[in-house]
C-alpha cells in the first residue's frame, strides 16, 4: 500500500514524521532516499525534495498479519520539481 502526503512547510513535515514514529502497532521499517540518521545529527527534511517512510503495520501479537506501507511526504514547494523529475 502507498500513500502520499503533501505538506506546506518543513515544520509540518517534521511533525508528520514524528507522528509516524508514534503510531501504535506500527514500526518505522526504513527511510528511503538515502536518509540515514547520524549520531548527533538533527533530522532536517528541508534537505530532501521528498521523504519515503516504510512502515510495518500490524506489528503486534494480536494482529493476524503484517503489511508494509509506503508513505511519501512531499513539500508543496517541491511538488512541481518531482513532477518534472518523473517526466525526465
């Protein structure tokens, strides 16, 4: 399953990423686009045109199955850039 979220600011993007980390019965499996947190480095979504977060949903004993969900977070200012990138 895939979903896209369009944000209007870097702060909004940070808030969404924070919320994804706090979802119940869900684990952040992977960040895509090369983001790897380095020790002591603060996450800066402003460095990325978009961020893809892979979530593992249903990671609890009470669930019958688990599913990977890809959430793409795009800042509105980068949306046109992404559209052009896909055309190229």
